[in-house]
């Protein structure tokens, strides 16, 4: 009789653990539940909080949605003033349980800041086939 009670208790504990993990995994948000305007607003709030501080030289920024070949919203271009830009990738939010293991769960993932020294205009010298960078 004690053995049957123990099996029942263990079964109930396992079912509860599965239910809790299922709830945690189901709490993630899907990117397609937001409109384009809502995504732009959410990205704008995050950019203001992260980049528009006294520690940066940025004075303003603009957010532009970018679409793939199937007209699906996949990225955002954020252009900073006086210079610089980043790309923000849009994806479904990861379940909250991922954050327990150190994974990012955000719906928006930013690229490195570009526009400072990462890109330079150049021409190819036809006689020597070398790149000639514009320095000014």
C-alpha cells in the first residue's frame, strides 16, 4: 500500500513539473502578434533607453522597417545622427526558461554599431587591381 502511494505521489510531482515547464515555455510572445507600428514603437523605446544617453555622441535616430523577398518584416534599420547605424533583427521571443541558462530571450537582437570605422568608400585601381580608399 505504501509503495502505491509513493508511486502516485511521484507521478503527481512529475506531472506538476511538466505542467510548470509547459507554462513557462508557452509564455513566449510571437513576433507576428504585433503590428509594424507596434514593433517600431518597441524598437524605438529600446534604442532610446540604450543609445540615447549622455555617454554617446548620438543626437537623434530614425527607425525603418526592412522586409524580405516575401514581404515579411524581418529587420529594422536604425540610423543615428550625426553618424552610425545598426540593424535590429526581429524574431519570436524565446521562452522565459531560456534565460535561466543565460540565453537571450528578447524579440529584438541588435548588430554591432556600424558607421564609425567599419565601412569606407573605395574604388578599384584598374591597372594594379588594388582598392583605393577615400580618407576624407
